[in-house]
C-alpha cells in the first residue's frame, strides 16, 4: 500500500505541475555478432540531468525494477544468462525503506542470445522501467533489432576459415539510432541528419590480408626460432629418440607427428588465452592505446637485450623438472609432455620471439594472437615431423656452433628496431613531438649500422665464439643490412622511404615537414591560411573542420575529408604510396581542400563542446572521439583511412561511391576525378 500511495502522489504531482509529455531517457540500440549463432543485444541510454532510472536489480518493495521482455523469443532464440548492466549506484530510500539501485547520466543493458531459428531476421524487445526526479514516470519502450543479412548462424563443412573471418575479423555491428538532436561541437548543422537510420561499423577492407601477414611473419619467425641455440640441437636428438625407441618405423613416425601436433596445440592455446583475457574486440584498440604501446616498447627492449646476451629469460627450473618427469611416463601423454618440455626448456630463445609476435598480433586485434601462434608453432613443429619421416635428411643438417648465436643476436637487433615503432605510436597519439621522423630514422640508422658492423665481425657480444673469418653467407647478409642502412639516410632530409613507409612517423611529423631546401638548409617558408598546416608531400592540410570549410568557401574548391589516425599504418601507406603518385598529387594540391580529422587525437575538447553521442550513447570528451562519432553517424563506418569528397554544404560528390578507403593508385585517381567533376 505504501508503494501504491507513493506512485499515486508522484503521478498527481506530475500531471498538475507539468502538462507536457516528458521523455528524460534517450535510447540507442545495437546488435553485434559475437560468435556463430550468438549475438549481443545492447541498449544504450542517455539520462537527462537530475533524473535517475532504476535497475533490474532494485529489490522488491522499492521502486519499480526494470524489466527486459523479448516478444518473439519462443522457438527463435534463447537467452544466455541474465541481462548485464553498466555501473549503477545504490542508495537508501527512506520512503520504501530499501536500498534502491539506479543509473544516472547514462546506462547500458546487454543481453546475449543464441539463435535457434536460422530464418529469423529480427528480434523484438521491450523495456519497462521507472525514471524519477522530483516525480516519477513509468515508461515502456519497444525496440527492433535487425539481424544482419550476412550473419552466420550455421557452419557448413569446408567453410570454417571463411566463417572465422566473418565472425571476428569482418564483424559488422548494426546500430539503430533514434534521435531528434544534432550532435553539438561539429560546427555545421548538416553534419548529422535528423533521422532514424542504421549505422554499420565494418572492419577495414584489408583485415584478411593483415591476418595473412601475421601468419606469414609468425611462420617465418618459427623457422628463425629453429635456428637458435636452444632449439636447433634438439631436432636430431628428438627425432633419434622417436626412431630408435619405437618398435617400428611407422610407430616412430606416428609418435613424431603426435609430438609436432602437441607443439602446435600448446602454442595455439597460448594465443587463445591471450585473446580470451583481453577479448577479441578489446585487442583492436591496442594500436592507439598509449599505455599498451609504452608497455610493448619496454617488453621488446627487454627481449632484445636478452637476445644480445645481457641476460637469459628463463622459466623456473622446477617447471622444467616437473614437466620432464611427466614426459618419462610414455604413451601419448608422455609425448605431449615432451612437447611441453621443449616449450619450457627453449623459452630463453623462443620466449622473446613469441612475446614479440603476441605484442604485434595483439596490436592488430581480433584473433590475430591465435593466428600468430598457429603460424609460429607450425614452423617449429614441421622439422620434427619431417625428419622423423625421412631420417636420412638429418645428415644434411649443419652442425651446431657459433652461427646459432649469430642468428639470436640478429633477431635481437630486429626486435630493438621494432620496439621504437611502438614508442613512436605513443608519441604520435600524445603529440609530444619527442620521437619525430628524423629522430626515429637516426635511431634505426644506428641500430642497423651496428648490426652491419656485427655481421662484418667488427663487434662481438658476450656469447659469441672467437672468429678468424666470416662466412660468405654472413658477408652477404652484412652487405644487405649495410645497403638498407644507407637507404635510410636520405630520409633525414625528407626522402619518402616507401619501402618502410608504415614504420617511421609521417613526413609532417618532423622538424622539417617540407624537407630541407637546397640553398640554405632551412625549411621552406610559405604563408598559410588560418588553421592551415603543411602535410604530407607539402600539401596544405587543415585538422579543424571549421577552418577548412571556411577556406574551401573562400577559394571555391571541393573538400576532401581524410579520416585518419596518428598511429594508423595504412593511412601512412596511402599517403606515401598513393598520394605521392604523379597523377594523384597535383589533384590534391590544386583541385581540393584537404581536411584531415584524426580519430585517435587524445586531446580533450573544451567542456562546453563535450557531449553524449546520439549514435553510440558514449560520452564524447576528446577531439578524436568527436571525429569518430562524426564518421560513424554520417558515413556509417569506423574504418581508417576513409576519404570523402564533399561540396561546400557537406553533401557527398561521389553519389555512387561516397567513400573510399585503402585502395590502389588507379582506383583512387578515378574516384577523385569522378567526384571533382560533379563540383559546381
């Protein structure tokens, strides 16, 4: 009765004091495929100031708890657990004499479901909840989640790899946005339209290729690990054990194959563990996360110093002893523990390589750690299986010796060079200008120069054997490294260095963005319009939409929006390999106004320009978040690089293909020409 009395009083106050219909909670929804047949339904709420909305976990006897109802569940899908909530507050209500649980500012409700009807194309849901301030409102909202047309519900034989790519790498999230407001802080009223629409966030078009790159690099790294002092001597010993201890040749081959498969399983499980700990989606954010990049830098430096001979990274001896004792049991279990013993004993050599692979794969995101460990372990296991099948090949193996340590040191130099890429990412995101292009290249020149001297025998490190001469192979590798070092030197004066375009900071992130002039060695000086900067290849570029728009109106040229990132590798590739083309560069210089919007710019927006995104329900606090929200809301994607040609009113010029991403020169050139031709 007390509860009913409170609700009646609240209703009367509401109807007498305020006759307008209030709707203090604005909702957006999203459906996202998590795995085969499993989807996550997300309700995002933005709650007006001073209002609060009660949780589904508010105890009985208090305010009305939220209720999540699915209308068409029967025979179509099942719920996986109870709906999960974002952060809530708990406070004592002296009217109901209970501790009530509620949301303030914003809320998120997530429900996982498992489809049982493959023909289902939509899910109907209803939220019943109570929202209060001085008065309370009981509301009921209905939502429809459209299941993406390419959603994967069932897997047919032979399509496992394709499904894996679609589920995790090319995952699509469909957001249904219901809003009547225009996002503040973008400066133009037509940037985000008032509508009810679908927003599709897709992975970059080059993701499958990057996964293959991870696999190939990992595979080659596995072969490199074979040539280290901890692993190479194990090949003839292990193969001989299987061939001599087995009663028949067939049994020896079988045991060696089980041994190789066990190696693969052990390392793939490590990759699965990394993905599970961080989450496939969370890993995607690592490439622009400052702290992860700094952590990766420190890890790779430690690995590099270890490979150079300063110390050994080893697991506790007790681990090796326990695993080795299990390996003596024989049978399949014994073979599995022999494989685990190899992984533990060889850790001082394979650990830094595996760590580097996991760091690089984690920054790539998704299931890349699993793919990386699959490639690495496959290369590591193949020789053991092949030599067991063909024991005569053992006679062709080179003898162990000092050359194995040379391989280890060579890998140490490579890891040291790669470490500075992660430090550069952190510097770019924070815009500290500590590791500018010239400094980065100088460090690489020093590292690879030292490597060349080492290969020529001019430098020796702690674990090197004395040498009286170097082999022809080592001389050839030294000459190759020296050539690469000399190739880097012109980059100090502005050369593009296209071979390594994805690694150093972009040209404009340097002490001399225009390069050095022939006459005086000083940077070229030109008069720039307000907000204008010198970008790649001397292009005039704006990183502020309003300044760029004003200049475009002044010179009456179309606008090219360049959604980019400080730590976006493919953005740098496009700038260095496509923008620099003889056909493309004149167009970018003379025919358009370039506005580059950095989605990973971590600088805070002024307080008055911060807002809650109608698209995602997220609080937009930084410049990068603003441009990300602009991109998702207007162009229905969150991929970078992304290029859009617009007129002076913000309308896309390329009506058939409004946006373009990571493409080749010809396609990019034709897209530019087609859009500019429509500008009036």
